[in-house]
C-alpha cells in the first residue's frame, strides 16, 4: 500500500521516515518529493508498505506524529482514475 505523508518538516530525511514506519511492518520504499531547482524537500513524501494491515496500523499510529517539530499528516494514497 502506498502511504502519503504531508505537512512534513523540510528537515526530515528518507531514513528517518523509514525508521518511523519500520516498527509497524516492512517498508519497501520511502521517497521524499524534492524541488527540482532547489533540491530541497517540498514537505511531502510517500512510503510503500506491501502488507495492507501493517500499512493501516502505521497510518493510525503515525498520523499527527510530531517529527522535527512539525505534526505530519499520514494517509492512504488514493488511486488515480484512468
């Protein structure tokens, strides 16, 4: 399941997100979206967890968790319609 993290502190790094989500299950990938020009974080990221139950637990437990001084919003990514 792909998880979207918004309101993310721009100081947060991918390895920090991985460490936050790993206690709830396997993390396949972590991607912080960066500005192409400045190469700085845009303040949102995606985490992929293959097991849906683990992902839902991580969302429940980590939503509104304070990371680097800012409460992040964690939710399931909505599928794009084709």
